[in-house]
C-alpha cells in the first residue's frame, strides 16, 4: 500500500487538470451563467466577431495559474509515480 501513494497522487493530479480545463460538460449541464466554470467564461469573454487579445491572454494566464501551483506542490509525487512505472 505505501508504494501506491505516488501512483494515486499522479492519477489525482491528472484528474484535477482534466476537470479544471473541461469545457463541454459545463456547457451541457449548467444553464445559469453564475454557475459556469472559468474555461466557459473565457469562451463567453470572446466576442462573436472580435476579441480583445491582451485581455483574453491575461484571463487565460489567470485560469491556468492554479493548476501550475498545484503541479509545483505535487511535482515530487508525479515524478516518483512516473519513476515507479518503469
């Protein structure tokens, strides 16, 4: 059981990253704009024919920052989990 810790942490990290960036599920299941997730907000932030690229890039950086911080804190488990699979 102690050897499965890094593998479980790696799978949890992959799941968190995939759930954080999910776009289609919130579009399908949520019907109020107050409940929408950040990736959906970025797509709504874009206009129909024009978009403000500097603000869009700033919003994208702010949305990706929590996942980068999560990866920094779980990097040792991630590397250990990858090393155990060889």
